[in-house]
C-alpha cells in the first residue's frame, strides 16, 4: 500500500514538473512573439539578423513593418553583384559578416555593410552589377565611400555600392535593370576626390531604408549569401 502511494506521488510530482516546464516555455515563447510584434526595422537585432534563414522561416512572427521590408528585399534582389569570370575561374570573391565591426577613419563608427573582397587585388578588374531593378538616385564621390552608386528600387529601398574604381556609362536618374553594369571594383575613398590605394580592392554593399526620412541600414550579409547561386558570367581576366 505504501509503495503504491509513493509511486502515485512520484507520478504526480513528475506530471506537475512537466506541465510547469511546458507552461514556462509557452510563456517565454509568447513573450518572444509579443516582443517581435513590437519590433521596427530600426531594432538592432532585426538589423543584425536581417534576411537570415531563421528570420525568413519565422517571418509570421515579425511585425508588419519588418515583414514588409523583408518581403520587399526578397522581391528586389536578383543577382550577386560580382559576376563570375568566364575566362579565368581563379578570379573569386569572398566576404564575412562584418556587421558593425569598428571603423576608425574620421572617428570611430560601426560598419554598416558587407565588404566583398577580390582574390586578385587589382583595381578596375572585377565588374560590379546591380542586384536589383531601380533608379540611380546617387552617383559620384563620397569621402568615405569613394566613387559610389546608389540605386533606389521600386519598393523604395536603397542599395549602395561603394569604393568603385570607375563607372560604366551610367548617369543619375537612369533606370537600371538587375544585372546591369554599374562600374568596376576598386579601392577609392578615404580622402579628397580621386584618392585610391588606402585599402585593398573591394566592394562595399549597403542596404538602407529611408522611410519617414530616417536612414536605417540593415546587414547585407545574409542577402549576399542568398545570391551565391545567382551569379552572372562576364568575360574578364
């Protein structure tokens, strides 16, 4: 009789603990959901994890503002910004998740983009293509960005390509299609117009929202990862 009661008590304790754990996890999950529902695109976590597999798989948890921005970028981007060489397969590119890593030129700041590095450190060699359709809304020199192109898509999102060596035959206000040539990868910037050679040849890619007149950057790293299998081919060597 005593053994039976002890067994029943053990079962009751186990079930109580089990349901407490379930309830605690449910409350945590509910808290996470409500927290995400309050997010805006200015939220640091949203900006850092933007376009990650986890975010895209769990998009229904996002606020309408964040979900709309994510969907717009998904619809915008078509091609990786650097094509494959059809004649020299050794000409590769690489990049890491350098979101908000420290930059010190003209004061400390966080890096608001992803740097695509060239395996051949030679300016003017690698073509730079538009990832999206859109309109060229910025063109010319910036001290920190060198020769840059800014393209605003139909959804209003701004795609930024910096440190070019030279431009293709393009002009501000021109309509651009995804895959169009913008210029060539270089090492321009960090000085007065024409400054080159202050760092290795690379392309800085940025993605920005200007909703309500506020400039908000998001991490392009996972966007670029999603475009790895969407590279065009150009003849360059």
